[in-house]
C-alpha cells in the first residue's frame, strides 16, 4: 500500500506485509526519513500501527524494507515508501 491511516476505525490501521510465496519470512522494518528504525518484526501477520514507544507518529512518508526466501530458495528483498495519514 502507498498509505495507511491508523486512526482506530479498523480500516487500514496497520501496515502489514503479505508474504505470498515466501517460505522463510526474515523481517519487516519501518524507518523514518532520517533512517532511524521505528519498527521491526520477524513474525508474519504482524505490522506497524503508527506508534513508536507508545507515541503516535505524525503524518509523513516512511520507508519499509522486507526480506524473505521463496519456496525455490531465492532471496526476495523489497524496499519502498508508505505515507502515514492522520
């Protein structure tokens, strides 16, 4: 997705990767514009809710980075941006 809205309405509240065809999910990370790591998980189905240490992050563009290994053994690594809208 290019944007998400963590406002508690249960629609688009969490930015979560969907690892289709991935046998070994290695990580999903979120960084701010200064390269600071804000969120990281190695669990599928877990995503970022727009909070860092319990504090809401403002509307901005954030960088995501995800890595895994597909069912053929090929390493898949993707990076992109998403916009948090409050």
